[in-house]
C-alpha cells in the first residue's frame, strides 16, 4: 500500500490548513501546518516533523514522528512532543488512507488521526484526541505537497 501514497513515503514538505475545535471553546480555531518528511533509506524508519501554528497565537506546536516496522497494511508510530512526551501507537495503511492511533492509559491520552488521499494527491485530515482531564480536540483540514522550484 505504501506506493499508493506520496505523503509520508516521499521526502519533502507538506503544507496544510484547517480548523481545530476544543471542547472548552465554542469557536473553531484556524490552524496552519507544515510537515517535513525526511528520506527513508533501506529499512530505516521514516522521520517526520509536524509544526502546527494556530492563527492568532505565537506558539508553534511541534510533533516529531518515527514510523517503522511496515507491513502491507500496518506500521508502528512513535510521536514525541512537549505536551505528552513520547507515546507509541499503531498505524494503518489502506489504498486511500494513512492513519494512526494512540492509547496510553498511563498518562490518560488517546486519539487518532487519518489522512484520506484525494485524486489530486492532497489529503483530507481528520483527528480526535482526548486527555484524562476531559480535554477533547477535533481536527479537520487538508494537506498538500509543496511543489519545489525544480518540480514547478
């Protein structure tokens, strides 16, 4: 299934935007994201960095991902960020979707994210996360590959 997807499986920059809904706020927040995918050589894990900027806020949230142990339909994922530390999860691969989920009872963190491929090789993003203190976050958006000058 890997060869059906450019996202995650090819080096480059992916840009995106969408809306974040927090259960403690009535309004949706606009966000922008930038994924940097580093090349994978041989059986080495895929390394990705995701930066998220919420419109109107100065802080940028950064998530580091390490994807490994690929089979035809699954993989392992480790995510690390300042808010939750390092968490491990399971990923799935389908012809038109890439996704992962985390269930870490020790810290009361769970959630999922999936990326649904569209005909133009962009992806629709949907994610939901919850913490033990009843904070819930829903993410909806779109990402697309940044075209470099040499590709342009």
